């Protein structure tokens, strides 16, 4: 049965902390509402009350911290797409944001909502995983920082306590000789839940890979890093043979499921093909430079 939670709209973070400490699981933070409203309509929302955080301007916006950028939890996809700082320093995040929903969702949906909603198909999540992002989480007990790659403990499970709120996401800027890629396979370009989604960050010198991180969504209960494939490619020189080997390694490394969107075999194959495409692009881009 659909029930109708009441809503409170706090004016300060301290107010949010007090409300969360008092209400615990009975309350639910609402940001853009683009996931929550779907859950509400489906009758699968257990909360009695919404804590609407949209008046908290301190949770909005993108800050340049020098080596890192800090993205407030309430920052929308439209803000990420339009930010020259994001385009320059974490281009994969701008690319991922462009593929999320259509313009209405990009205007309302927030990065914080994508992270805490904890869907394995969340499109910004592989970027955060590939960039080894850090999350800032606050409560009346103080602010703590958590590695993004340790945030999810299982399908739609996170390390967050009921009295906590996500404040911001921090990502290292791409350095010289580093590059990022984003790749999403869905049924169609917009409004599609991804069949697989991949983000790659690599530090290279010509065809030599000094460092690579490969993160994947929609192939496991949570977003994952393809650690075996990363080990294979680290310190490797890209050529046809290693690209083929990487494709086979990632095919075997992941353990996706068959569901209504895709079969397990399709997901493995398309993940291998996506990685090969990214690696070939890396060689081609460097080829163009010399
Ligand atoms: C038509 C449509 C298309 C979509 N397409 C895509 C897509 O292509 N790719 C994709 O990844 N997603 C997609 N989504 C899902 C959704 O838009 C995103 O996950 C979005 O980022 C959610 O953000 P929000 O602010 O609307 O979250 P909300 O719905 O407000 O909240 C989502 C969850 O996060 C929690 N939450 C939100 N902010 C915080 C915070 N600061 N601290 C603690 N908890 C918080 C809420 O309590 C809730 O559990 C789509 C949704 C719709 C309806």
C-alpha cells in the first residue's frame, strides 16, 4: 500500500543531524527525489518522514582544492556537466553525468543520491571507484571520511549509519599523462538503466601503462574494481596480444547475473569488448600525439 510520508525542511546541517539522531530509520533524507519518488509510487518505501535537504546550500557545488576537487552531495548532473573544472580534471564524471536520464533527471538528480541509493547500476559510481574517491559523511558525532571503494558492503548496503548524511565526494584531479574513459551500454542512449557501465583511469607513457584502474557497474551486487585485469595491464605495453589477453581476463574475472536487461554471457562479452575499445583508444590517442 502506498503511504504518504510527511516532510520537514531543515535550514541547517545541525538541524539535519538532530533530526537524524532522533528519527533514525523512520526518516529518509530526500535530495532530488528521482529515486525516492519511484520507490514511493511502487509502495516500497518504509520511511514515515522525509528530511528534505535542498535548502542546505553548503552541500551544493564544486570546489577546487588544488590536487583534488570536492563535489557537494547536492550537486546535480547538470552542474557537473557544465563545470569546466570537472570537464578538465575528472572528465569521466562529466561524461557519466551526460548519460544519466534525460535533462529533467540531470537537473534534479544529485551525485549524493546516486551514491547513497547504492544501485549497482548507478552511472557515476564506476567513476568514483576508478578515481579512488573519498566520501565525507557527517552526523552529530562528527565528520568521517571513507574510501569510496569500501563504502558498499553488499547489494544496496553501505557502511552508513541511520544518523549519518553524505556531505561530499572528493576526487583526485587527473595529472599529466593520466587519462580517463567512461563507457555505458544501455538499451538506448537516454533513460536506460545500464547493462554494463565502465570507467577507466590510466597513467601512461605512450603505449606503456604505468597505472590503471578499471571499475564496473551492473556486473556484480555492487560497483567493483577489476583487480586481476588491472594487475595484468600495470606496466604492460599495449599491443594486440595484451589487449586480447585483457579482454579474456576481464571476461573471466567478473561474475554478472542474467536478468531482464541482459544475459550473464552478454555482460561478460560486452565488458571485454568495452575494455578492448578503451585500450585501443588509448593507443590511438597516443599515436596521434607523436
Ligand atoms: C526516469 C529516470 C531515469 C534515470 N536514469 C538514470 C541513469 O541513467 N543512471 C543512473 O545512475 N540513475 C538514473 N536514475 C536514478 C536517479 O536519477 C539517480 O540515482 C539520482 O542520482 C538520484 O539522486 P536524487 O538526488 O534524486 O536522490 P533521491 O531520490 O533524493 O535519494 C536517493 C537515495 O539517496 C538518499 N540520499 C540522497 N542524498 C543523500 C545524502 N546527501 N545523504 C544521505 N542520503 C542521501 C535518499 O535517502 C535515498 O535513499 C534515473 C531515475 C529516473 C526516475
